[in-house]
C-alpha cells in the first residue's frame, strides 16, 4: 500500500521479530489447497526480445553463510527456503496492526498448505520510518532470507528495495504505489489503473464513447485520472470532463452535476461509501437519470454498502470475481475462527508463489525470469503475473450492481493470459 491508502486503526502485535518454522494446525480430511499454480504456456507466436538487464547485485546472496537460520533437525545437505516477511505489526493504526496480523496468519496458512518442511518464515516489523524498515530488512538478510514478502507501505518498500537489491534478493511488496516497483521490487497488489482499464474498455466495447470522471483530489485520484484519460483515448472515445472533489463528509456534490452536464454517456466515480451515495443521489435529484448515463466504478465499489444502494443498480465496476476466494476464506475461518480481511489473500498468494518456485536451485530459484513468467499464475483472487517493470497484471471481472442487492458478473475474468500479449 502507499501512503495515501486509507486504513483506520487494533491492538499492538508484539512480534517485532518473529520466527515461524511451521503452522501447528490441522484441517479436516479432504480439504483442498487454493495455492497459486502455474498457468499453461501459450503457443509461441513471435520471438520475444529480452529486456536489458537491471542493476547487478554487488554482494549477491549465493551460498550458506554463518548465522543463517536453520532448524535443529535439518540435515546439513539441505538448504532451507528462508522467506522474510515484513509487515507493520506496530503501526499506529489498530486496523493496520490487525491487518498485519491477519496477513501473517495467511502466510502461515500458505506454509501449511505447501507441505514443504524446508520453507521457513522469518518475520520483522516494517517500522514507521525508512531507517526502521532498512534495519528490519538487514536483519532478515542476515538470517538468510532468500526473498522478501512485504512490506505493506510504499515508504517501507522504497527503503527496503536498494538493500535487498544489493544482495540480489527480490521483494514482493503489497504496496499499490507503482513508483516503488522495478529493479527487483514486485507489486502483488490491486492496482487502480488495472480496474480503470478493465471497466473503461468494457464500457467502450458496449458502445459507450463519451466518458466523464469524478476523482478524489488525492494521489490515488491523480493515478485514476491519468489512466482514465489514457484508456478512453486508446478506445477511440472522448473525455468530456474530469472533475476533482475533496474527500470529506461535507464534500460538495457539485462536481457530479458539473461532470454530468458535459453530456457523457458513461461516468466513472472513483469513490465508495457514503460519498458515492451522495454523488448518485445528487444526479437523481437533478433528474439526470442513470439510465442515460452509465455509472462506472473502481474496486472501491467492491463493498457490501454498494450492493445495497438502489441508486447504483446497473452500474459497472471491475474487481476479482465474487466468491473466487471462497475456499481460502473458509479455511482461514476454520483455522483462526474469524474471516480474513480483504487484503489477507495477498500474503497467502505471495508465500504460495514462493513455495511453487522453491524447487529451483538455492539462491537462484527466485530469479527475474521465474517471477515474471509471462504465462502467469492462478491465485486466490484469480490469475496474475508480474511485468518486467515490477507491476502486476490481474484478470479482473466486470460486475454490475443487481436489483436483488448483490453483484453479478457480466464479463467474466480471464482464466489465461494467452490472448493478452506479453
């Protein structure tokens, strides 16, 4: 996540440096794992030119060193798969601390599902400052971490990247700030630009050609606005207006009316919750019926409150297919007695991906080539793959808000990247 991503506040998880060797849990017989799997390779259609190599590690991790963590019962001829987990356990927000705890539990669940006793999880607090994040990743590297999962926030990822890169150790971060991606840092997150691209291109395929947008006056809004304009242009459509608004309970609904009066046939509202309801209410009050303007949304619409808002019935937004993670949610609930927060699945997929690649040669198994397999992987929230620039691509569905108070898929998520280019 990046600094502009809103999270509210749960109790301190007093695990500043934690070592998890295995998850001491058991499941009912016949329980199926939802761990990521490799997608089938597409039929080659053209020669692929390899990108220029990135920065070379100056002190690459290439062999066992004194001080690397091992289990007492592990033979000397086996090299553990040491995975560093960085999460904000002591963050000032109680909700963020609770999320960190849930993501660590998801990592443990993935470890259990992997059935690989050679995988060791080494955990550290990502800290609240770049200095703390740097110290945390150095501690994990000194214990032999071959790959880093986390951190959650962009500031921490920015501090961790160069240090991990110096050892040739990749980082799978959960930040959504693409500025920290690249040179060994990969973002396993839900990027707003992917949601915008999916819903705009789908709307264009359904005959919509005049687009307007309401975006928050934040860093998130700037990204949404930039990619909205780009995607509309690529579809051959026209942007009639992009209105910014302040994110507050007292925010004026005037921007919604201003955008609607420019004559769009599709209006993207990059907002959820009460403010989204206020915007669509103002449109209805002014007799600008949603039947003439198709309402579009981002992943912020993927919320129970949206599904119950009658003014949003018929609106479209992009998100992972509903219930695609049902098996993961059920097993998490069975193991820990509560439902996982929405982002917990990212930690599960990250550790499961590590397990998938772990049979490779030690200290070379998490190479750029392996992580950026163009065929991608199938995870808890659908298919995904890492691009060469460190960002991720996901297979998203387009959903509509139904009259019965739920969401319905109107354009299924792809199950392969075979037809998506490389």
